[in-house]
C-alpha cells in the first residue's frame, strides 16, 4: 500500500492549534491557582474579621467622643460588613501572587527590553496602591472624622456612628486614594508607549491643577477635608510621575531607539509565543 504523504500545511495548522490549546490550559491553571489563594486567604481573613475590622475602625474610635462606641443599625449589617472586609483584605493580600501568575504567563512572549520595563511597572503599581491606602488610613480618615464630629458637638447632640456606613465611607476613601496614587505609574506607561512626551506632561501642569480638585470631588465623599487631602497629593504625584517618566526615558532603550545604520543595530530575537511552559 502506498503511504499517504503528510501535508505540511496541515501539520503547521495542527501545531498552531496545539499551541493555542496549551496556552488556554496554562491560563486556566494560573487562574485556578490565583483563585485558590484568594479563597484560602478569604477564609483566614474571615476568621480574624473582627480583629481586622477593629483595626480598620481605629480612626473612628479615636474620633468618637469618650465613652461612645460604633453601632450597627441593621441586624445583618455586621455579617455583610465583615464579609466585605474579609474579601477585600484577602484580595489585597493575594495581589502580589495574582500579579506574579499574570507575569509568569505573559513574560515568555516579551522581548528583553519589555521585561525590564514590565516588571518594575507591576511592582510600582502595587507599591503606590498600598501607599495610597496607607495614606488614607493614617491621615485622611482621622482628619475627616474629627472634622465631622466637631460640627456635631456644636449642636450638643450625641454622636452615633453605624459601622456599616463607616466601612462604605472608608471603602470610598481607599478606592479614591489607591486609584489616584497610580498617577506616576500611568505617566511612565504613557511615556514608554510614546503616547505623550515628558515635555507635554510638563505643559499640562495648569490643567492638572484644576483637574486634581475635580477628580477629588468625584472620587471622595462630599467633605472639604478629604477632597483637599486627595487633590494636593495628586498634584505632587503628578510631578513625581514627570520625574520618573523622564528618568525612565533616559535609561531605557527600545528597538526604535537603536541607530538607523544597520551595521550598528542589533537584530532583536524573534518574539517567543505568549505563555510559559
């Protein structure tokens, strides 16, 4: 019998299909690993949810009049509040692991200069997120609640604070400050991608000054203290982003930055497929 000849096009198509399926399998495995860590940390955080909530409520306890405690006005308020606190704490604690799984999946498909840029970008994103939340917890929440309660004391009325509403307020503050503290990272990314230049960032300072207060008014609750304490750091972070973007532009080099003379260029290695083995 005559042996059938193998079609090279069919073989190449099958190889690409197998590679695509293997990437999907790896993506599924990394998503499962990330989800398992989040679930395990959620269980641990829920077990210690009372201690976590008391720690997060310290700014409120310190601002309340002596002899008073926070309350819950809803019978299910404590359960839902502790559940949200546990989940978001677990998500924050697992963020480095989740980002590592994402990095391990995409890193094999990146050039070396892209790897040198992407890894510091991920690390700095987590760093500025934690710094933003820490700044809100240490400075903004205590100042905001002292500001609120100072007006209540003028009326002579007792101050009762619902912990569920306190957490909703705290979450809005954490979200606003964690998000806006990513401004330097966004500036570095835009400059690296060539979408803007450092000179354009410097020229937009007067617009950022106005926009910072608009963003603060949108992302924070309607009180003057928290809005000013978000707008001022936002302006300073914008200046920090200009400095970091300029430093990054001066120190990094991409294939587009190489000399035009072919004899002086280094031919980049062929981009490997995305996803690791």
